[in-house]
C-alpha cells in the first residue's frame, strides 16, 4: 500500500510540474499595453502618430518557463478636443494600425516585439489635417491647443492615453506631450 501511495504521489507531482507553465501563461501571459505619442518630421511634412506596444515579459524566470505575451487582435480609435473648452473636433475616429509585418489595417495582431503605429494628423501643404480612415475623409483643423485621447479595446477592457498637442502654423514648432496614464475599465465599449 505504501508503494502505491508513493507512485500516486510521484504521478501527481509530475502532473503538477507539467501544468505549471500553462498556469503561469494564463496568469502572466496576458497582454500588457502601452500607448506612446510621437511626431515625425519627414520630407513630406510633419506627422503626429501614436504607437501601441504589447510589452514583453521581463522576468527571466517566466521566460525560462516559456511564458510569452499573448498576441491580441486589437483596433484603435482617437478623439480630439480643444484644450480648455473640451469642444470635440473629431470623435472616436478609427485608425489603421501599421506593423512591420502587416499592411495598415483596422485590426492587427499585436506581437510583443512590434508596435502598432497609427498616423492621426499630418501637415498637408503646410496645413494640419486629421485623418478619418473609416469614412475616407480628411478633416481640417486650425492651429491651437488640443487634447488627443487614443483608445484601444481588448476583450472587455478599454485602454486610453491622452496627450496635449500644440499645433503651430509652422510644423516644426508643433509639440505633443503625454498628460495622463492608461486607464483600464471593464465592460468597455466605444
């Protein structure tokens, strides 16, 4: 009887050790998003964009156990309002996200090494213009102070980050700076 108990104990230990990586993956492999704002001054003018990152696993132990970030399929929107008055200029405009492995799409699979990058404003002939990819339109916007809120939804959680934009008539004097952190809310909908 003692031998049978010992064998059953060894089998239970082996099964427990085999299932640990799966349990760790469920707990620590969920996506961890970060949204960053940036600007790019190129030959064709200034472009304002935001990048959505799925942060990699930093723990050496978790990586050793085979835990990897889930590569979720996400979409993104942005809302721009005037700073101070909160008058909405563009609300929940869908953007196409671009990764290094995919063409720009409304929904991309976000690997932990490649961000999804979305252009939301570009200077065209010296004038700032917002992009509404879904309706295939370009929205004119005057120089001034604005707030952008970039949003992504993954399952039932909304991730947002806001930035303050100073749009200048001269593209090189336009600035963008983050003003708050990402918020998480369950039962999200846009």
